[in-house]
C-alpha cells in the first residue's frame, strides 16, 4: 500500500506513519519541515497555508492508495489539497472530530446525529467544530462519499501527545503529594489511544471503508479512577489521590477539561458529548482498544525518553491546575 500522510511528524499523524512503516507500506509525508519525519518515510516539503505551498506535492509524480489528513484549521487548506489529489489517490481519510455534531449531542449519539451549521469547505479558520466540519465537506466534495472516510475522533491520548492532557496528569502524579482527583472515581471515560486510531485508519484503507465513524473506546472501557491510578502507579507511587466531589471542584471555580484535563462532571452536556458516543460502527469495522494501563505506561516511557517535558502545540491552550488552586480546593473539600 502507498500512503500519503499530510503532516505526519507529530502526534496522530506520526502514529499513522509509524504504523504504516511497520506494515511495510510505502510512505510519503508532506510537511512543513519543522520536525523530522519518521525514518523510512519520504518527505515532501510545503506549507498548505502559503501561496504556492502545495508546489512540491503538485510537481511530484506520485500516486497513492490512501491519503490521511489531520488538518484542524482553515478548511480551505483541505479543499485545495483534496482537489489536487482527487485524480492521484484512491481514498482520502480525514481525521475529524466528534465536535462536528450540533451542541449538545445526546448521550449515546451516533454518526447520524445532527451536525453543526455554518461550515464551509471554502472557509478561513473560525471555530473548531465548523473548521472540522468544513474539512469533511471539502473531502466529500473532491472524493465523494464512496472514496472518503471521516474519522470523528473523540479524546486522543498516548505517546507523542502535544496537547498536554495525559502528560499533565503524569507530571502531576510524578510530583507526588496529595493530588486533587476529580470524582466520582467510577466515572466512565472514552478516549482512543493514538496507536489504536492509527491502526484502525490503516485497516479502513485496506478494507476500502467509507463514510463517517465515531472513533473512541467503547463506553465503559475505563474510568477516571483507572486512569489516574495508573498514572500514580507508573510514576512511582508517590502521589496520594484525594477523590473530591464534583460539586466541591465546580464551586471552587475550577474549569473541567482544561484545568483538570480529561475530566468533566457527570450528568453534564460536556460529559455526554465527550464520553458517551456510540462507537459500535467503528468497533464492528475492526476497532480494537488496548487497556488504559498500557496507554499510560507507554506515554510515561515516551516522556522519560524525551527528558520529561511534552511538546505543546502553539495553537492549543495549556492544560493543568495551578498548585496553589489545587491546595485550596483540597483544603476546602477534604478529598478522600
């Protein structure tokens, strides 16, 4: 199989490239040159946002079985690339997001749930949901429904993460001491390990799948307790998890998801949107999710290998809770 990866030097894109190389695929990576592509992949350099930025791709004679694209800014960049490649690639896989569903999606929503309005394939960068939906529309316009795969990913965790969610929790538990653990401990979480995402994408290309797929672990795959306890365990066991009621956390003004990454309070629209998607279609099409302990341990190992500090995307806010705020909430709530 011949893969053209648009991006491919960080997080999800890198995981796809490494998985494809592991299968013996012929891999070309089109990227800006800010980071090295994985060894074994051929590089083409260009900036999709710049005038003439697709020249290296346009001039290259290559043809591909599948294109994988993770773009999350102006949809017009997806539009221009998809139009350029529609006669040179068999299938286009666009890594979208569950954010494309109209707010607030009900618990258990599937791929047929209503989608956000106001999206356009021709748009400049605006809001994330409209940007991702605009990217979907661009791919559908160029490749049609039968040659497009829309991967509506949920929360993505694992090695190479440059968003700062799981790396923050690992850093916090490694620091030790009392840790504000947002309850309830048994709260279900949905996420997908970036390597499982990558393997499913390649599997979809091989099987010539098409259409939209919600991609995250099945409901009940793990819990907040299992995730944070795995973090505490793998970082040396110096952390003391203090389970704290959601009401105490919210009354203190702590922001779910951003200040306490991954966590959102039970019963909220945000929890339904982030942790209760119906992923049965992806599971039936081969999605296999590894245990949370493996995701945590491998992410910690990667962090140690790169010196302990995770990369951070400049276009995403930093995650995490200030230690002083954490101490005040623990003092007020007396977590157990």
